[in-house]
């Protein structure tokens, strides 16, 4: 690994750390500047009881002191504190339980969306301007344009309510099928467009024409040269896409009642659970930043011709 690549990686790591710090800081102060408080929704809470509860969780201290304590606990112990609404539970434990389901959903959705998207994109490029190409592009454009909650609601209505083939509740293995399909459709459509565009560009390169002139078989040209080089943009997109699937499952998990981190996050916002909102936001932000960093580094590994200077 040359010095330019090492310098680039160090620079990206520093930038990632700064980004995470900014997210943590902004999230902390925004949550404390929001009107109301975590205990205002409690039924018949007297001022003395509310003051006692604030003292218990350290909310009676100066804001700067709360910020310093919170940042120290997160950085040194990865401790987001106790949940203000789920008594006796730590935020990190709630997030961990939710991530087990959300990551499983995200990985499966990402895998099938990536494979199907690349295959359909390659077919569309090889059948350029044909009926097959137009059908694939119309379908991919539709899924890119439709928000996840629309797609999820339609699938729920068709397969769970009308046909009754699948359960509407995502608490069972069979019930996770619809959420996985919903989460994977948009990435699949993006992979179709990325692969098709990149494949068409590669197929028009001089080395492809040279290989054909030398009599290299069409199969070897497609799989040995064209598709391999056309996948570089897909690799760049895969990392952030995987993170966005997990973070973007908030609405989908609500629609299908999936006990993941998205459902816990929405519930914490409604209940004004400060520590839970901040902890979830930070974890999701770290996930996005880390996956983006990994994809940037892999971009160089896959294509050594890239110059980071």
C-alpha cells in the first residue's frame, strides 16, 4: 500500500471521527432544546416528584456538565445511560436487541437486492433498447420513485390482507418475508440502473472491441471483462446502501410491527425518551459513517488505478 493510499485512509478516518462527534453533539443539544421534557407526559406528576426524577437521571445539572458526562460515558464505556421510559433497562441493551432483528433484515434484503439488481442491470445493458430493457427500466424506475411505506403498505394489503398468504405481523420468521422484500426493492432498482449504465460504458471501451476482434468468446468478454469492471460503482454503493437499509427500516418496521431498532427509535421519539433517541441516533450515524468509509477504501482495493492525490 503506497503512501498516498495510507494518507487518504487516515484522512477519511479522521473525517469519520469528526462527523460522528458532530452528530453526537448536535443530537444532544437538540434533544435538550426541544420544548417539554421526558417526564411531562407522566400522569399527575407533581413538581417535587419531577425534580426528584430529573435529579435521579442527572438532568438537574448544568447542560455543559451533562454534555461532558454523556460524551465521556459514550466514548470510554459505550454507555448511553438508562432508558427514561423503559424502567430498569439500559439503552445499549435495547439497541442491541433491536439491531439483532434490523441487521438480519438488512443483510438479507441487501443480498437479494444486490444479486437481482446486478443480474437485471446486466441483462438490460446486453438487451439495450429492446422490450426486455424497457420493461426492466420501467420497473426499476417505479420502485425508486415509490417510498418504502407505499410499497410496504401495498404488499401488506395484497399478500396479508387480501390473499392471506403471509402474516401481517413481523414477529415470526414467515412474517419477515414482506419486510425483507420491501427493504430490498429500492436497492435492487438502484443496482439495476447503476449496473446498466456502467455496463454500457464498459462495453463501449476500446479493450472490449479489441477482445472481440481477437475472437474472444462473448461469454468471456461479458463475465471476464465487462461485468467485472462494471461492478466498481456497485461496490461503492453497497456499503452506504447496507447502512441505509438498516437505518431506513424505521417506517417499514412500524408497518409490519417488526421488533427492530427502527420501531424502538420511533417509540422513543413519541415517548420523549431522551437517552434512547440520542443513543439510537448515534449508533445509526456510526453505522452509516463506518460503512461509507469501508466502501471508499474497498474502491481503491478493487480498482488500483484510482489516484487519491
